[in-house]
C-alpha cells in the first residue's frame, strides 16, 4: 500500500511516500519556510535531489507536493489514486487518545482542545490535516499521536505531585513523546530477542536533537522521561531537560524576562547549545570538546550523565530488563557517546563489548553487549515514518473491511 506520511510544522511540512509492504521510501522531502520569504520544497527520489519553489500556505504546500509526486518527467506516481492513505504526525493525543485514529470532523474538533498543551505544534499539525483533507477529500487520513504509546503508564508515573484537583481539571500530567519511535523499537527488539512483544522488558534510549528514554514492561510503556511537553527529562540539543522550576523565577527576576521568554530560552537556547555555547548539534559539540573546549566537554558529559542516570532509574523501575536499546541520530551514530553512557555498569548487569560498539556499521541492527552481560545492549535504527505508515495501513484496512 502506498502511504503518504505528513509531518506539518508551523512553517514547514515534511512528507514521505512509503510502500508499507516493501518498506521502501519512494520519495521524500520538506516544504520549508511556508508563508515566509523564499519558500522552497526539497524532493528526493531514486538517489536524486531537486528543489522547487515553495508555498505560501499549507494547502498550497500539499498541492505542490502532489504535483511534484505526479509530474510526468520526475514524479514517482502515475496518478494520485495510487496514494491509498495519508498518515499525519500529531504531537499530542492529550488525555483522550491512546492509539492512532481515522481523521474525521469530530476528531479535528477534539484536537482543538490540545492547542493549550502544545501551542507551537498542535495548531500546525491540525493545519496539515485540514489542508490535506481539502486537497484529497476521498483519501482516508489517519492521525498518529506522539503520545499514544505512553498512555499505558501507571498513574503514579504520569501524575505530577501538585494539587490533584488542578492536575485533573487542567490535565497537567506527563504525556511522553517520541511514541512512534519507542513503539517501533519495541516491535523490532522483540523480533531480535526472539520474544513475543507482550514479554519484552526494555530501556529504550532515543537520542537525537530531542531525546527521551522509555521503560517498557511487557511491551508497554510504563515510564518515559519527557513530560507535559518535550522539555522534561534528558539534556537535549537546545532543551534543558530536568531543572528545578525555581530557575524560571530566577531568570525572570535576574534577566527581566517574561515567562514566555524564559520558556523560549529553556526550549531553544539551553541544552547542548546553552552549555557549550558552540552548537546544538552533537557532532559539533563532540568535535569542539576534542579540540579542548571545556564548555563543550561539559555539555557532552552532562548529556551522557543524564542518559546514564535515567537508565539506572529505569533499571530500578523494571528490575528485570532484556535489553537497553540505543536509537536516534546520536544513539545510532555515536559509539563514543554509547561507551561513555554504558561504561562501569557491570554491577547492574550491563556490560558493553567496546570493540563491537566501535566497529558497528550504522543502519544495522546490532548486538553490542559483551557475552557476559546479563542485559543485552542493542543499536536499532528507528523508523518513525514506517511505524506511522504501518498504523495508517492497519486503520485503513479495517475501514475497508467494515464497508
Ligand atoms: P531529530 O531529533 O531532529 O530527529 P536526529 O535523530 O536526526 O534528530 O539526531 C540528530 C543528532 O544526531 C544531532 O545532534 C547530530 O549531531 C547527531 N549525530 C548524527 N550523526 C552523528 C555522529 N556520527 N556522531 C555524533 N552525533 C551524531
């Protein structure tokens, strides 16, 4: 089944056309700077890359993407009918959705309720859905929620220790994110471990620009490091991760910032970027640290320490762990980071095979633990778009059967 996956942001719209059966990526790209000056659309297919003039709004962006995909010279589709369904990434399913859903008028109405939870992402995601339904009114569309996989967390894990009445009334709680990635890795890990999904216990470290760790018991998320928003948890590219909330008050007083300015500072100017002063990109921070930049070294050490600490806490949560899995741009590519995180964990039963770790070829599933390690350590490439396509396919198949 050919499925179009859409990830709409406020001024960008990423697209990927996949064959859910062969898992092949047929084409992909990004509509950048939508509505801004010099918008453009990138388009990759068959090893080629092209750029086209961009769009002034989301609807036009979808229209242009569909024109590109069906162009008779460089397109990959003969007709739009070949696209059997569209899957949309949706930042949050809030307190309502714990699995992917067919997009209907009613669902769109419900999604409006989440604007407060994710003011930057939710309206943009919905905009993408509305635009796509308008342009492709006869193609079934599915919303895949970043938070859905984590809705199995027990109340004690997702409740913040504030006045219970407030957390109930305003839905202030941990939701968790990166759900498609953590779910994909859970399914893949079960395969390589030779276990049923319902029997696997995992600690999954998704480390990229945004990072989160999830504790999986019996194939289900029981805790995760991101919270009400993706700001909580690990030290990330530009996000601070866990801090004492009093820091907000301090910054407001000392720097005469508004609360919105402080939140922007914590989301966009902190993490690796804030500490190192060099970059939010881990490779650049690693390179600067190697050249003797002390702040870059500290930033890298803080990232590794925050991951290590959460792995330790999830060992305590789960007690019995089949595997620690690394994924995401940093998790899949940086052997040095994996080694820093995992060294000296022998007493927890986690022993890295340093040689295997170093020699690992990216893009593969690889066991990198020592034979004597009680807990296995894997690197598994994530594929969020494929997970979204698989979900979309399942829902559309059910829909077809019910007709
Ligand atoms: P996103 O969260 O935006 O999906 P990715 O999962 O693509 O991000 O991860 C991006 C991060 O991965 C960047 O910080 C980048 O520097 C880092 N990264 C990619 N390749 C390497 C590498 N070979 N060594 C270290 N870090 C890497």
